[in-house]
C-alpha cells in the first residue's frame, strides 16, 4: 500500500538513481543508538548561518487539507500569497523561496536532546524552501522543528491561529523556531529520481536538536476534527522512497555538521566577517596533479603555480611577455603621462633649486664676508670690516633682480620638466 503523503509513482525505467557510494540517499535520516550524542554534535560544530526572513501575517494561518498542510506553493488554496510567499532564506550565496509548511508525524526523534524524546515528539513542523538557481546542486532546503508536547508551554501564535481563525496575531512563521543560539544539525541527502523528477535531487536538511515546546492540549486539538498528520509531503519524493536510512556511530562525523548560530545571522556576520558561512567540503575532483619543472616553476624559493586551476604561472608570464613584445610599444594613458610629468618636474625643480640655493649662499657669503675666516682684529680693522659689510649689503640689494630672474628660471625649468614627462 502506498505511503500516505508521498507522490504516487508509475513505473519509470529511465529514472536516474543516486550514487550507490553515498551513505545518505533518503529522507528522513535516523540515528543508531549513540551515547554521548551531545558531544558528537559539539565535535562537528561549524559557524553555519542563514539569512531568514519571515513577514508578519495579519490573518491567522489555516490548514488547507486534512493532512496537516498549512501552506503549499503548488496549491495556493486559501492562501494569502502576497504575505506568505515572501518568506525566504539565503544560504551558501543562494536565495530560496518558501515552498511549503506542514505539520507531519515525527521524523527525527532520535536526533533530539536530551534523549529519549519518543514520548514527547509526536509531530514535526516541516518547512521546505526551493530555488530555481542553475548554479546550485541543492534545489531544496528542509527545516525540521520537532514539536515537543509539554503540560505547560508558551504556544507560538502561528500554531494557535490554526485552531482559531479569529484569533489575534501577529502570526510569524519564525516564532515556531527555537531560540537563535539553539543547536541545529545539518546533513545532505540525495533522493532518487522518479517519474516526475527523473534525475536525483540533492537536499539540505536542518534539524533542530532541541525542538520547540508546545502544549499537549494544543496538539490534541489540532489533530482532531478529521485532521490526520502524516509523513511529510515533499515534492521530490515518491512511494518507492525508503522509510528511513540509519546512520551508524562511525559515520556520524563524516556526514553530519552542527551549528549554534543557524538563525543568528547578525552574530556570524559580525564575528566571522562573512555573512554566509558554511563548512568547506572537497571532493577528489578538487585536487589535481600538476607537472612541476624545478628550473622554471620555482622562483626565489617560491612555487609559481596557481593552485585553483593548476596553471603554471611562469608559462602565463612568458605568454604575457611575448604578447607585449609582439604588440610593440604600449601608448601610455593620460593618467600615466601626468604622473610621469609630475615626477620629472619635481626632480628637475629640486635639482636646480638646490644648485641655485648653493650658488646664492656662496655668492652672498663672499659679498658679506661670511666665507672668510675671522680672527681677532684691532679697532681700525674692525671699522674697515664694518664698512666692507655695509658695501656687501648694498651689493646684495643690487643683485635682487638677478636673483628674481634665477628663481623664475628655476620654476620654469620645473614646469618644463613636467610637460616633457607628459610627452613621454
């Protein structure tokens, strides 16, 4: 009998399956009994974050079917798309739009801390996002919020609105999420192709490992009135999908990551300086062998190879030099000419200015007697020296026009040097 909540599937002989070497090829993923689960989460923690926007709805959300579906982008029955469809997120430099919101049967009970949680986690809130970006390999993101039944709890208004269409808001989808610094686990899964999606679909799954407290009374009320919560209805899964893949302890650190800042975008962008951070993942194709010529590819003890594409930089430089030689002299830009002219003008002005200053000091020193050694003189000699100084001062004043001409020549020389630089 087909699993309730999944697409029915006709035989498909040309559908593509996921790589058989992948450990995770389905949704949801179960965990084997793992003592010290909290320590395992901490050991794979990364500063992973996403930018999530959830606008305020003034009208209470309502179920659109009897299977727990609250919003479905492909149906839009009883929706307010001008509000609801604005929910979106950005992750790994890719924008995702809201696809569906639903309450389903529990999917990741074994992930919840503290364990066991089987008695309190009967339902999950499943929020699915999708992207049409051609550059990303993961077209869907699923956020799983385990709903934990408690005797007393502060129920999110978004969920209470499901029980009372006339209740007062605001109704915000993100209110159903746990606190910003709560821990999430992340894994990537590949879903086999089937009739409607013949190629495999890669999916990111984020699971809140602390869940969201809700009252037992609310969940009992929501599940009444002919409401039957079922397994998640996802657009990329079919009836042939296996119920669950179980991840063993030895595989955990290879396929699971965790973060305590998934919803704390501001913190991650401030502390790490990158608004969208994810753990680096490399495949064998990320590395390649590059032939190395020690004589040409090592310059001054440095390896001259571009590691991003394996290009030997010495070859690139040689090709550049050859292209320059073939094209002949390169005409300088106006900005380059201006800078060269300025530098030549500065240097020329400094040289001639220095020579002029030296000549002036020497000339006036001779006229005023500064350049002659001084010895003790009798009174008559001192009077003669004073007369000579006076005569020298008068000579100095008579030379001012000559000095002015020399200064003008110096300035003109500097300006001439500037324009000479512009033409070269």
